[in-house]
């Protein structure tokens, strides 16, 4: 889907996967992808989390697995353990 006010879903997915692959086995904050895609990154965060939920990524909060869409507060994303 293309959004006139920001990056497409495909661009967001690519940014998330690029970060995950570059950081593996460590995790990253999804705001890093948002910041790389737009100077006005905060409004992107709900879309970033929703798209992350569709990718082969693990979301954690304080080390415990969470749903990236419903989790409140900061989360980390990364590739699942091998």
C-alpha cells in the first residue's frame, strides 16, 4: 500500500528486515526504522508495529515475547533464535 504522507508498507517492511539482518543476533528499537524513513517518525510507529507483526520478527519487552501491535511502551524487534 502506498501512503501519500510517508513510506509505503513495502518500504517499512524492507527497513525493518534490513535492520534485523544487520543487527542479528541482537535486537533493535522499531523507532530506528521509523527515523530512517521519515523526519516526522512518531506518527509512523503504529504502522511500523503493525507491519512488524506480519514479518518473521520476534517482538520483546523486557526480554519477554509480546505482540508488537498491542504491547504498550517500548519494544525490541529481532530475528527469531535459530
